[in-house]
């Protein structure tokens, strides 16, 4: 799924769409600061060398690749000579894949950890390509705190839907990615103008293409996770809206993002303890 970056943002005063180069809104004539919706200017950390660099998106990418290296090494040591291209199911289960039997035994942390695992090289490269662009765009528009909450809730919601509808073991960032697609659709729905319609149409087509691929059995795509992630991302983004002036609401979203980070850390800690016990 290809995601095109839109060189527009919203005026924090009148909420009209303006270009990223505007310093004065042409609609309300109010001054706007660069990247008003995302106050942690992460791109400065790399001096603009990576054009779409955003801190949260990059951290997620690093976690994904770090876990892919760890699972590949473990799988190779277990005798899977093709581990670099295709990981085996037992390895993925040990590292926290969505596994219905485990969930039935109370291992709900799998709904989180499954979103950071990938089944093969092609799988992680495709998801990383989309995340690099789409994650940066959502982080720019919705801000870091909302982006983290949307991604986390979409991942959990996607794999919960998968657990309800599919017995298959499942991994991948695409549940969270579909949540980010849902967030962009919500942006288009909230803004009922030509630009909103363009954004809505573009991401609806992208979601439709992704779900269509999931209907082709050869690709082994978990459409249940995709649909669950898409619905969760749309719902939370529609309710959340985009960042406004500093105040109680913005502080609540920061607290929510830190809570999501805490739950992710706890989930990986539980995965490690389960992993250690299963390999003894």
C-alpha cells in the first residue's frame, strides 16, 4: 500500500487547511508557527537529513527491526536455515505472537507484542516502508501523543478482532498501520471540504486495496486484524481530533500516551518472563 505525503496542515486558529510553508494563515490572517500541531520538532535531531523523520515513528521502526533480528537469530539457532526470509511459527509464539490458546489462558500481552513482530523479510520491509511515511504524517497532523495512542489502541483492537474471527497465529505492524489509515480517514470525515474529501478518498482507496489483498489466500494476510485496526484507529482519531491550545485536554493526551508506553513495556516484560519459562 503506497501512502502519499500531503504537504498541508491545519491552521490552529480557524482549522482551515494551509501549506506547511505558510507563516500567516491566508484565511484568518493569524500567525502560525512551523509544525504547530507537533511541538517536539524531532526532525531537528537529524538536521533534516531524513525528510520525514519523526521520533515516535522512528522508535517503533527500531523496535520492529530489533525484534526481527532477535527472532531471526533465535530461529536460526533452532535449526531454521531460512529464518532470515521466513520465521517459523514456534519462534513467533515464543516472542509474543497473537495465539488464541495463549490468550484463552490470560496472556493478553500478546495483543500488544504481536504488533512488533514480523514473519519474514518481505513482511517487515513492506510494513516499514508504509510506517515511515504514514506514521510521520499522522504524527505531524495529530501530534506525538495522539499518534501513540492511536497506534497502540489500533494494534490491540486489531489483534483482538483477529482473535475473535481467526484461529490463525498472527503478527505484524499492519493492524497499527491500518489504525493510522483510519485516523487519516477520520481527518477527512471531520473536515467537510474539498481537501477533506481528497484525503478521505485517497485513504479509503488505500484501505480497500489492502483489504482486497487480504482476500487473496496466497498472501496470508490477516484481514480481521486489518479491519479491527482500521475501525479502532478511525474511532479514536475521530473522537480525539487534532491538537489545539495547551490545556487540560492536551495534558490528558500526554498522560494517555505515557500509559500506552507503560502498557507496552509491561507487555514485553511479561513476554520475556513467559519466554524464559518456556525455554527452560
